[in-house]
C-alpha cells in the first residue's frame, strides 16, 4: 500500500472551463488516467513535488514522454 492509499481523502469541487475539461478528456483517452479527476490529482501532485524540490523517480520512459509532448502540442499547450 502506498502513502497515497493510506492518506485520508477530502472531496472538493474545482470548476474548470468546459473547453479545458474537454481537452483533458481527449488528452487522457487511451492513457493510464481513467478520469479527469485522476489526471488532475497527478498534475497537482507533480507540481507540488517540483515546487518543493522533491525529485520523484522517473515515471515515464523516453518514448512515453515524447508521446505526452506530442499530445500536448496537438492540444496547443507546447
């Protein structure tokens, strides 16, 4: 069991522009993320870790990173 699984959960409401929500849904299609909420949790954890200077072990292979970058470019983020 990971630390995340042991942590107490809090339910919050976050409002997103519909266009962003739709872009995220398209981005996560056929990915490890099954919901927009899963993706948002991943992004928030990653941003906080980077801001705190915590280095996480590499999550993606170089090929996976390139695929993510390709998708982000297609969505207009890069």
